[in-house]
């Protein structure tokens, strides 16, 4: 029970923590306040409580695939927010605007709500059970601790880089995380039968998804050992779009200065 | 342009036709166990897995091999589309009770 709780909570926390650290590092580099991100986390936690309560009803929408459609659209929102954040970050004049703040809070809140919802559902499944309650809570806290530490580690590593490289690294990570969002969203659409299924390859022999490396790669890149072809197309399209928009914006800002 | 529209319409009709006759496979969750724990499913075809969670608590159907993950709330049913699968054995488990809730899908 203890180990199960650690793993479940860690998996969810890790994804959100990595996204938050990249955004916090970007904020730090631009000399902006990071308090907004905290509001994003709080708003996300509250939203996840509401979502956990209404997931039963959401699941029954759209002929039983409401859960997939709902979560896929949340991933889509995070992708769009990250795309806009990347563009704004490259425009000196707009990196401190209200819009940037709103986008960051939105990205964090939506990401936290999606991960938090699952943790709350998991905890709700066992909190009535006296025998397992203590291992449930301690396991969850350990998972939360490890996930948050990994996020903090990434944040400080990014801040320690020379600004020029830190900036590039952040934009690269933003693109990668945004791509992972679309990879997951398209996976959910395959599961809901809105996109065709199938298997593009099987790398589970040399990098299983349930290994430590596999889990880390899943949190960061959305790694899947047996992705569907439709997922790969969606992922490549999403990464390509974001990379080209960022490159175009970067060139424009360089030629302007 | 016209050809693209016709192709698109045909594709839509085709997928609607496929939607209508997808085989349905039933799975029940009771006392944190899967019934049946060995599930025969059609190979090389998309099918509809209908999971009936009879426990009062939520469970997450999860399978790395099938690339599927879905929370099914207590006393609720859920639908998961799976496949087309190559013939073989695909383990799945309940992430909230991974020690007890285990099963395998045999595609043939």
C-alpha cells in the first residue's frame, strides 16, 4: 500500500512539478514574480477537487468517453498556453504583461488540476479504510516529496545555467512538454475511438514504461513504449508547429535588435 | 477538391459503419478483482471493453502493453476502446490495487 501510494502520487506530481519548474525558471530569468504560479497551483488543487467529484458524471457523457474527451481538451489547453508563453517570452516587450501572467497561471492550474484529480480519486478510494490509512497518507506524502524535489532540482539547475543557455534550454523544455501534452491528448482520443488505433513500434523490451527511466521519460516527454501511429503524427505536428513558431519569433526579435 | 470531399465522406461513412459493429467485451471489477481475470478478445480488430465497477471505490484500469489508462468510479461503468491488437497476451491491472487486481487479455 505504501509503495503503491508513493508510485501513484509520484507519477502525477512529477508531471506537474516539471512543468511548474520550467515556468518558474523562465519567470526567474525574466525577473518577474513567481507568486502567480503559486496561485495557479492553488487554483489547480481546488479545480481538481471539483473534477474528482464530478468525474463520474463527466465519464458518462459522449457515450461513455466523456472522461477522455474532457482530459484531452485540458491537455490541449496546456499546449496552447505553452505555445503562447514561448512566443511572448521571445518578445522583450511582452514578457511582463498581464497576458503572460494569465497564461502561466492557466497552464499551471490546468496541469495541476488534471494530475491532482487522479490523486484525490485514489485517496478517496481508501481513506475510509482504517487499516491502510496511515500507509496511504505517508506513501502519498513521500511521493509528493520526491516529485517536488525533482521539480526543485530542475528549477535550480535551469537557474544555474548561463542566461543565454538557460533561456534556450527553457524554450526547448517548453516545446518538449507541450509536445507531450498533445501525445497524451491524442492517446486519449485513440482510447475514445476518435482517432485510429494501432501500434507504430514496440520498445517495451529495452525501455519498459514501468521502469524508473521509462516513468521519468513519460513525465517529461510523454514516452510510451507502444504508441499509435496517430499519436506520432499528432506529436510531430505539435512539436514542429511550436518549434517553427518559436524559431520564427526568435529570428524576428534578433533582426529587430 | 471535389475528390477530397468525396474521399472524406466515404471515410466518414466507413468509420460510422465500423463504429456500429465493434465487438463488445465485458469485464467486471468486484472486491478489487477482475472477473474474468483471463479475457479472450478478438485479434486485429478494434473492440469495445465495457468495464463494470461494482465496488463502491474507484479503480484505474491500466495496461502498459495496451497503452490504456482510465479511472472507473465506484458503482459506475466505463467504455474503453482497444485494438486492433496483434495476436498475443496483454496483461492489465488495477492501478489502485495492483497486487490483487490483475488480469490478462488474450487476443486471438
